């Protein structure tokens, strides 16, 4: 049960951080002036740039969704096995 709850918490964190990183990368990429975009990239995104931030944000989002699905499946299986053990006893 501990790992299921941990998986749900980590999935939510991955979703939130993925959306934030994607949004920040998209915001920096949408800046019109090249000097402002370069300054924002150096300050907020580091060496990778806005495209790398968008890609990493999407990957983090997908990993969060997958982990959430797995945690939900684990929770359902855990409840199913507990119900079957009560019936057989």
C-alpha cells in the first residue's frame, strides 16, 4: 500500500512539473526578440534551450500519466486480492 501511495504522489508531481516545464519552454520560445529569448533561456532553462525544455516537459508528463495508471491498476489489484482473501477465509 505504501508504494501505491508513493506512486500516486510521484505521478502527480511528474504531471505538475512536466506541465510547468512545458509551459516555461513554450513561453521562452514564443518571445519575439532574440536577445530577450537568449537571456531568458540562460536564466530559466540552462544550456538545453526551449526545445529541450518542451521535450523534457512532455516526457515528464507522459511518465507521470503512465505512473498514475500503474498506481491505479495496483490499487485496484490490491483491493481485488484483499476481497478474494476475505471470501476464501
